[in-house]
C-alpha cells in the first residue's frame, strides 16, 4: 500500500478508531457464526483493539498535563517525545494494519511500552536522577525517531522485484531469515536471539528489499527492554508483507475488484506444522492457499483478512520464531474472512471532516 500517513490530532485518532471499529462490527454482524458466544469472541477482540487506542491516547494526554503542571523542562521534553511516539504509532496501527486481530497484538505491545515509559517518567526526579533522566530521554527519543522512520517505510511500501524473486526461487520465510542471520554473523536458532538481534535481522531484510535502511542505533541502552518488542513486530510485519506480496497480488487479481465488497466464510480444515492450509470460495472462484495468503499481509493488499481470533497470535509466533513452521490451534478451527475497513482512506475523511478535533 502506498500513500502518506495522515497526520492526525489525538482527537482525530480517537474518531478514526471509532469509525474503524463501527465498520468492523458491521462486518462481523454480516458473517454467519455457529453461535452467539462465537460471535462475541470476535467482537471482544474488535472492542479491545479500539479500547487500547483510547487508553494509550488518554494516558499520553494525562502525562503531558502532569509534566506541564510540574513545570520541569527535562520531564516536559521527555514527555513530548513519548507523546509523539505513542500518537504516531497509533496512526500506523489504524492506517496501515487492516486486520484488527493483528492490530490488537501490535497495540497490546505498544500499550505495555507506553505504560512503562509513562510510569518511569512519573516517578523521575531529574534533579537527583540525572543519569536515569538521560537514559529515559535517549529511549523516548529513539522510539520517536524509529516510529517516524517506520511510518515512511509503510507509506512507501510496494511489492517489487525482490518479492517476485523470492517466489520464483521458492525461498521460504525461514530461509530468508536464516540467510540474513548468517550475513550478520548470528548463529543458532532465530528464536534464541535477543530482540535487538531479531530486529537487526528483519531490518536487514527490509534494506535488502530496497525498502530503506534503518538509521536507529540498536542497543538496550537506547531502546530499553520493553519497547523493542514493538519494533520487532513492526519490522517483522514489513518483512511478512514483502514475503507474501506476490501471492496477495495474484489473489487480488483473481478475486477481482468485486471481492473487496464480498464477505466470505473460511473453514480451516487441518492445522499442520508446515502451515495452515485452507481453501475458500470467493465469488464462486476457488482459491487454494497456504497460510501466507490466508492470513494476508499486515499492510493489507487485496482484501483485509480475518483469520479466527488467533491471527495476531499466529503472526506474533511466526515473527518471534522466524519460521512459518509453527503449530497453533486456538481460534483457528473455524475462521472468517471479510474485507476490513481501509484505515488510510478513513483517516483522510477524518482529517477533512473533523478539523476541529
């Protein structure tokens, strides 16, 4: 998906989250479920994704008010960077992550980190904790910088010859990861690397694909231990979209534009260690696909896909292990696929129609 991230105020982000949620609920109400209880599981995830946006925005706003009341310049500067990081990261999640299941996983990591940063800032006394103030300022500044950089990568992302080359040479996701581990001198299983190393591997793949080389300095001193999980998930999501781009584009062509308005039920037959293999019918066109197409990309080429209530968990497991050869069954026995709201288009509408927020 190409297109610039729409710069929205906190009030506009709040409105965008609400509009996206309303459309998600409408889609979930159109789908057929085996029971009311099953439908409620999906609705709870959709509600949770929206509520996490509200929580992060409200907490960031309260943090700014508190630092202003304390009138401490150091805390105000740190607070502004934390605020910018949170709002820009929320903008990315709403405008570029089509699947609410995946967005929920992203927002859960962001909430954990933002709560941690805000708590540290709340109890910080720059006058007596100069080194801690410097470290926290470094971390907040780095995350702000990394998020702005990621926003540029998302908005200019497009499938390219690298994606096509991966498919033509039948290079698996895990092979791509292992090759770039070797280039960086890392040994052993990807899952055993620390988060900084995992981030370096994924960013190396992004750079190799021509999507831009990271300029963020990787160290636990700069990135901390909590928030790096947000960056790993974000970078891995971009790699996943690079890896699956060709399959998604082919599926979009076969489905035709009409598929964007179709609602499709997907029955997943068997969970195996190599992938989640499934078939589904869209507009009377049968498409046999492995997990890479069924899950779809995070950025959302073609239709925005739902896959059970475990979509985000499945991707998180793949991203943390560096392989699609994973086994997960919770929430995957029956899955639903439907077009998800286009957050970037809705963001433009919010910017135009709600300038006062």
